[in-house]
């Protein structure tokens, strides 16, 4: 399939059957473009350059004076627009990831690679870790096809997942609610104050006696604080207090916008 690129925005047209532009989606796409650049898939148009899929990406790229990458599907029209909209509403997260990865969207290709290699981790949680926002924010970006991450994001999360793979056998034995525990581990991995290798070694050594089997994310963080600081000869690392401070800072930043 051929792909084309242009900054001649005037050739593209909207169809009456296109969904209305959602300003929140548009602003989120623009934010991703500004911070991480465009690694997204192509926009689908017909031979008359009417947009079949990707109108939000089109307007975001246009407003930022960035080139449009598109593919032409001859014979496509209103029925295909409606079919795409209906189909996408019933798609799972994995359906969307695979579809965009197959279309060449690099961010989704990286995500698809990680979810296939580390099947113990829920795809939406991997997406959250890569995207750097809330789980709901990452899911919205995924389903609306403005999920954009960098190679550095991919490498960072790959390293975390490799560490989690080392402790997975123990997690399977002693942790009932695995996703919150894995997410708490990744929060710890993201902090400069924590030696990731040391954390993994201590989890391996003290897992059976220190972990709340059915704990929440909060419980897991508190458990990990106890595990990491066990027999710690250096400075005590207050993981739970660090998380509370980060959470408060995010809230202040959000209110300032």
C-alpha cells in the first residue's frame, strides 16, 4: 500500500458523515505532537481526498503546520466512514493496538511488541507507563488514535518489564492482585532515589512475608517501602511519602492550567 505526504492542506475535504470534531481530542493530539512529535499512522482518504478516517489528526497536524501522511482507498465513501465508526466502538484495546500497528503507526508498533513479549502485563497498563499519564488518559489516547510515545519511552518501559519478568514467578505465587503490584513496582523503578536492581533482589528475598496478597496499588507501595528499606544501612527511602508528594504536585499543575 502506498503512502503519501503533503502540507497542501487545502486538497483535503470533510464528509457530512464524519464525526464532529471533539475539541478535547484535538487538543490532546496537539499536545502529544508538541511534546513527542508525530509517530502516528496515516490518514485514510478516498480518491477525492475526502477524509475517511483521521479527521482529528488532520486538523491537529494542520494547526501545527506539520505534514499529512495519508493513504488513498478508492471507492470509499459515507458507508465506510460509518462502518469504521461502528466497528471502532466495539473494538477492544488490543484490537486498536493491532490495527494501528499493522498500519505502520510506530508508537502502536512499540506497544504491540511489548504486550506480546510481556504477556503477564495488561496492555492498558503498559500503555499508561509508556504514555506517562493516567490509565484513563492513556486508554483515551489509544482508542482515539493519538497515542504517541518516543523510542526513549519504549526503552524505559522495556527495562522495567524485564525486571518484572524476573520476579513474575514469585508474584504468581504470593500476589493475588497482580496489576496493582506491578504498577507500584514501576512507580518505584521510575524514581532516581531507588536502586532498581536492589529492589528486585529484596522483593525476591522478602516477598513471602511482606506483601499483602490482595492489596491495592496503595497497599503495594507501602509493602514495597518496607521491603526496600529492610536492613537498609543507608538513608531510608519514604516511597509512600514520595508518591503522595508527586500526586499533590500533579494536582497543583492540573489546577494551574
